[in-house]
């Protein structure tokens, strides 16, 4: 990591305007639940009227799922130095199964807290961590299995529905709500997501709610195949580039464009402090790969890793509020030789660290042998497992091979153990997979891991396009999402080549929002087609502004349009630059429609005449 | 269209360097056929050696399919004013079934040729057109059905194979040629594409060779589900932007990045002259939508169109050398009302023109009623049909509806008629289709149209991402290609918003090369995985230059890499900016592999010792 910038604090206190300004014609709304502190944020996009020869038609506002957090609410004063409001704190406290600790209990956490050198870098308002009371289990799965519907579950139910029940009763939405029957591929999505359905899905392990009790700032969300397909983004510094303040800006940027969760993959020496900044300012669940930090602590020597050091790292991060941990507990010693003949060996960083450790000690992976102890930590803070796919294929050549599937079976075995502890689990997946082998991955995961939510990177469906791997993987992601994957880990255009900048992150997120939404449409998620219908209607009616505003990236759409037709008058013009003013298929179609209507009118008149006994028109 | 630029001729005579410079480490090669004038161009990418602890390993050059034409051959002197060499002229002449006409026979072609005003704009070396002798049929399908293997067919067989048989006999390629078994979805792809196989596929209508006898400059290619999936690009001016010289540059640009065919969709008043420039400089087949020009001739009034005027347009364009015509003969009068309740009506320009004509006259589509006469023209020049999908859906809401499928059935009926004339046919398809309904489109087309090659636009799998429709459609394209579509019509990021510029065209093409290649991999096209394997091996071995050069867009890959690590030394470095120098999974994996090898070495030594009677090592 680069040195601490001199002006660090001042800079992070001010987010760039392009990161927080509301999208055009969008306003933040909150839908209340059964209690006043369940206020679920959504974004409402207003539309212009349609003017036709028949008069004026109202186009109702469109409500969309909103991951941007308080940053897009002009009513909320953002202070990065103070962090976001802790909206879940009352819910956690009233469950009375946690206690506030005096301070961090991990050795490393204590050391960092005591280091005066770090004062300048440190987030100023660190809360003392909470932990389950002795003997308690504070996981959402534990509550769910005892029949308790938590405020988190109710929040999620409202969020997933996106006001669909309300809109169904509003005649303005009747046509817009038409939707094709989906092909769910075995998913069982109800017509309305109820809090009880959320509870039931979490109880049976088919969905998870990543929500560490030490991350009360987050707006609860759910990952499961019977819910909207989610996307994850990654940020992280590295030894070569980036700094803490960039990471916080990237977090807000990621939420703005639609990232549902975020993994902090930093590997520098101040990652503890970076993480605190990120967590305190994050409205979305944060995941990490704790082995990265553990490796830092032993100066990058994998063979020097120990269970004790790793355990301390888990506690350190759990007490900061990390919501899910990637744990590569399925990389077993006996699987490592299965990768020797691969074209690209082991490409997962965590996987290769553990493989190296196993070989160096000729011992079984300590994450596997200490798995039950890890579960004890997870349930004390409600950290969810993201069981890592350390042996995922790094090339088309290595797809669906013995190493990959052997690990997957072990992840299933570990899922069962975690569930015995009521600890939430999702399963990580590929990688690089040719298109025709994508489905096998999901089918096998659902069987081997008992329908625990699948969380996949891509997959890339070809290796031949470095610089475009958001696309090679977005194709795989749409398919794997349709087949049943619950969350898609994004890939940016810089994959395999370098660290993504802001533009790359935006490009990667939008690509994955497309893939996730395409999957929702294919599965037939209730209400998913509303936005498509509204946008297409706007497009057909030449409501250019509405077409931009209803899209995933209104700014880009407007920019592209304005490159050819910059004038404001062009945005109400009934033509676009593709065909020019005298030749437009949409205009012609409108003429056809008017003509058809007139024809029908004549037919109706003919029928009326006949009814009255007259026989002026002959029926064709 | 904008006025003729003053410096038109001078400018088009000089192509920009970025359009013609060879890709790094690439050289043009020609593979000869059974006769000396069958010389099939390919691109060969050389690779660096791999240096390991065991010594030096040679990485053999990789041959790839090449659409760039003579432009990428430094040995060929390009003169846009003279046009490309007419490589097919001897083949056409020696068949002795055509005659050279005195000049254009269409009224419009004659008028343009005689207009002195156009001298400045006109291509200088216009050949008199050829036409089939009376009673002759010069279509490739006609030859195929009579058992004749044309030089075009042999050229294509060599091209599709990309030297695979030769490489299979070269031990350097043994590992690189490993490939997964595909899931062909009913395609019947042989292990080697022979000239006889090409002939047979063309004869039975399952593939087409678009190759007008008046376009002898083209390098023959084939469109069919048992061959590599192809992509088409579109160019075209419009009343608002662009000019002729831009169009010619776009053509060369399109070929450079991998466009297999190109549709000229120009709609301005000098399209006849633009088209001549494009054809004379095009190494790829050119398609048009003749109704666009016909509409220009009646000042944009669809109802004024007549069969006679349209027929003259067909002859005009056929005599210039257009290789395939989109003909919207399936838009029947009775289908038009089926679109009235759609969200986006009729979005095909050709479709809406014909619908308007049908309604205005209350008569059947004249393209349908005169279809046999159109066939007569097609077979006199060997123009292929691209039967247009005038009623394709313009939104997810309108997908797979009665209008779309009714038209498809009529296209099947027309296919049969065309085949009775030995005229080549492909079928155009959607549009906007949700992911789970994509396959139905292919399945229905294969049945209704008797396996005539399917040629689809996208489909876009969601409507909500204006500005990213290359991606929404690239997802659909990969899937529809896998299911059996033979050619994918590209979509640029500007779709729905404006005219694509050079950057957009490149982005659209690369996206579609990805989709087409993903489909080839999924179908198991022989040798398709070679490039993936080579690139992944290069990636794993930190051969950065090779990784860039083997990719679809070497320039972009290099740029992205250099943004973070600009120094030359970094391109031989065993790390990248994602993880930094001390932490790299690929490096660790290499360590693991070395370790595993050492372990195995010890085991082997143990075996040797045992063989020799010694018992130093115990077996585990």
C-alpha cells in the first residue's frame, strides 16, 4: 500500500458530486413496515406524459430496487467521518442476546487500537464490538429456525417486492405489469415475497441474510435463488496502487450503480483501518477473504500460517463487522495433485495459499480441520460463510474437472456442518466455463450443497478476450443466474490486466446488473418486467428523457444520444439520428396503428349499420 | 446525406494507419488449395518461448481465421481508387455461364451512370456488370445441387479448417489442441470440413455462400450452423450524419476487427455511388435492404412504392455486386393487425414500410406476390436471400408473439419456393427476447424453415440498458449462436441512441466475436479451443505480450495493462497489478507445481529403489 496521504481525513470527508447526486427524475422513497423503524429505501423514477391525438396519457412513476443507501437521499447529511446511521442497532439490542464488549478481543485488533502511529489513519468513532452472550447464537438462520421473523426479514420482504402488490391495485400499471411466464429452472418463487417466506427460506438454508451484528449500518438484503439475483463487486488496494480514501469512494460508487454486496480484497499493511472506514460507511454487506490478511501477518509466507493466527484474524474482522467470510476450507491436501496437469493450475489466491500450506506441512488444510471452531465464531457475530472455491478453473481448458468438483463435494459436507450450528452458508463457484457446461455447475451445486445459495464469479465463457472480460463473463453470469445462481460476482474490463478504475467499476457493475436482470426475467421474478415495459413504451413514444432515466445508466444513455443530437429540442423530436427525420420505423408504425384503428372504426360502423337494418358496407 | 466533401477523392485514397497496420506479432499467410489461385488468407500469431527451470519450451504460432482482407497484408499495395483485386473473376469466367453486359440494365443504374454531376463522386473503374446467360442459373446452390465443387467451396473448406489437420500432425500442438466435447444442439459438424461437405451443405440449403458474380473481390465465406458462427456488422449514413468516405473507412475497420459480412444500410441520395465504393473495396460479402433505396426513389412515401420500381432497384444493386438482399416478403397484410396491441409495434424499418404499403393499398405485400420474379433476378447474379423479419419484436414485451411467428412460418414457405429456383436463403430473426425464450426461436426456425441458416439480431435479453445494448444483445447472441444460429448481426453501444462511431463499431464487433466464439466452443467446433488454450497458457506463464497478442483486441489489452504497469520490464514480470509483486496466485501455483513435481520425483525414486531391491523409502 502507498503511504498515508497527508490530506487523508479532509479528502474522505468530501465525496465527489458525481458519486452522490441523485439520478435524473429519481427520488428516494421509503416504504414502511409493521414498525416505524422498518423503512425500506427505494428509488422512484417519474415519467413524462404521453401526448397523442386522443389526448394526454399519464405515465406512472416506476419504483426500482435501490442499493445506493443514504448517499442518494438529499435529506440525509453525509459525514464520512461519523459513518452512516446505525439503523439496525435497536433491532440487535432488543433481541437481548448480545453484549457490548469493552473493546476488541482479538490480539491484532487490540494492537492496532493501541498504536498511536495509526491515530491519523483511524476512523474516529469506533464502537466497542458486540458479541453473542455465552451460549447464544445470533445468526439470522438461528432465529429463522426458531420461527422468529426478525425486522431484517420484514425489511427484505418489502424490499424484494418493490411495491408490486400496491401497483397491482393501481389501474395505471395494468398494462405495464404484463409479464411473460418465466422458466424458473426449479426455483420456487412465490407471487409475493412475505416475511414468513423470507424466514422459511433462511431456515432451510436456501437463502442467507449477511448481517453481522457489528455492522448495524447495513440495509438488510437477501441472497437466494427464490429472490432477485444479486451482484457483488470487489474493491481492494494492492502494493502497486490505490489508497484508503480511494477505497471508500469506490464503495459509494459501487452502491450507486447497483452493487448489492462488496468484497474488500485489500492486501496492504493498513487493511484493518481501511476496513473500518469501509464498514462504517457501507449500506451494503461487506465480505472479506480473511486468509489474505492472515498472510500479511506472516509476511506473505503461506507455510508460516497457523490456525491460531487465522482464528485471531477472524475475530478481529468479525468484531469490526464483516458480514461474510470467504473460507477456502474445501482445498484438501488430496485434491491438490488433481490440479498439476491443468493449463492454469490454481488461480484462486486463497486456494493457492492453502494448497501451498498443505503441501509444505503435508497436513490437512487447517480451515477444514478447525471448521467447527470457525462455526463457533461465525454464530457469535452472525458472519455468513462464503465457502471459497479455491480450485475453480482459471481457463476454459480446466473447466468442470476433477479438482473443481471434488472441492464442491467437500463444500457440501461443510455446509451440513455449518447448518448444524445454524450458521448461514453460500457456496462460491467458477471461473471459466464454456457455455454448454455452465448448467452442470449449478445442477451439481444444488445437489451437492443442498440448495445453499450459489455465488459465482462470471463464469467467463471464453478466454480469448482480455480487455473485455466483463462481457465474456457477463454472458456466463446471465446464464448461471437463470439456472439458479443467487449472486453474481462482477468482473471488470481490467480483469487479468490491471486494477479497475472508476470507469471500469461502473462498466463491470452495469454489465452484471444486465446479467442479473436478464436472469430475473428468465426466471419470471414477479414484477421484473415492469421496468422493461416502461422503458420500451417510452422508447416507442419518443420520450427520450424517460428512456434515459429508466435505464441502468441514465448518464451514459444521454451522453450517447447527445453525441449525435445534442440539442434539447431533439429530445422531444419524433426521430433519432439512426434514421433521420424523414425515415423512422417507429413513426411509420404509429401511422400503421392509427390506420388500423381507423379501419377498425369503419368495421365497427358497418356493424352498427347492420344492427340498424342498413346494409351500406359489405363484409369482406 | 451531407454534401459531397470537397476533398473526397484524396481523402479516401489514404486509409488511416490504425486501420491497416498489422496486429502485433501477426503475419498474413496464405494456404493454397488444389489450384494456384485458391489462396486462403489466415493470420498467424507468433509466440515467445517459455523459460522454466527445466529449460526452454517452444510455443508454436497460432493460426486464426482472418476477415481483414488484403488490407492487413503489407505485401499488397492498397489503392482505394482502383479497388481490390478481383480474385474470383477467373472462376466466374471459366464457368462460361455468364455474359458481360454493355452496361447497367436497370433504369436507375443507367441514369446515375449518365449523370455528369456525379463524376466527382463516382468510383472511377466501374466494370460492366455480368449476368447469367439466358436460361442459366449461376447460384452456388445450383452448382452444388449438380454435384459441382466450385473454387469458392474449396476456398471455404480450407478457411473453416484453419490448418487444423496440419496442426494435428505437429507434436508441438498436441497439448494445445485438447478440447472439450461440445453440445452441438443438433448441429452435425464433421471433424474436418471438406470441399464436398461444403457442397453438400449448400445443396441441401443448410448453408449459403453469399457471392454475387459482380463482386469478384470477395474472399468466399459460408453461413451455416455446421460451420463457424459468423457475425455481420452494419454501416450506413443517414440524413443527420456521416459521408461516403467515412463509410469506406468503416468497412475496412469492420473487416479488421472481425466482421464476416457487412450490411450497407445507407439511406441518403448518393447511396448508389457509396455502394460502388464499398463493393469495390470489400473483401467480405455485402448485404443491403433494397426497399430503403426504393423508398428514397419515391421521396419516402411508402404508399408510392411499386413492384416495377422495386424490381429496377434489385437489378441496379445486383449489377453492382450486392451479395445478399434483405427482403421483407413475409409481412403479409393479415399479419399487420397482429402488431396493433404490441408495446413497440413494428420496429423493423423494412417491415413498417411494407406494412404501411399493404394497409394503404389494402393489397398483399408485393414482395410476396412477386416472389418468384425476385428469384429469377437472384439466380441471374447469385444474390442470396436474407428473408427479413419485418415483424420482429422491438421489446421484451413483444417477444415470441403471434405476429413474429406467423411471419416466420411464411418465411418457411418462401424458402421452399426459393429452393425450387436453387436460390440461396437465410432467415432473419429477433430482436428482443428474454433469455428463456431464445431457444424456442431457433427450434421453430429450424423446423419452419427447414434448417435454412438463421441470421439474428442479438437478441437483446432485456430492454433496461440503453448505452449497453451490445452487452444485453451479446448475451442473447452467444446463446442463440449455440442453439444453432449461423450468423449474428452485431449491435453497438449506441443502439437505440445514435449512430455508432469507430470506437462503438470496434466495441460491437469484439462483443459479437466473443458471442460467436463462445457458441463455437459450446458446439464443439473442431479446433475452436486452440486459441483459448494458447492464451491461457501464456497468461499462466506470465507471457504478457503473448496474452495481448492472442486476444481479440491486442491493443486494448495492452492499453489496460499499461495503465497500471506501463514499464516494459513489467511485461516480463511474474506479477501483475492486481496482486502486486509479493502476492500472486499464479506464482504460488507454479511453486505448488514444482513442489508436487519434487514430491513425485521422490516417489519415483522410491519406486526405482524398490526395483533395485533397496527399501529406503516407505510407501505412504
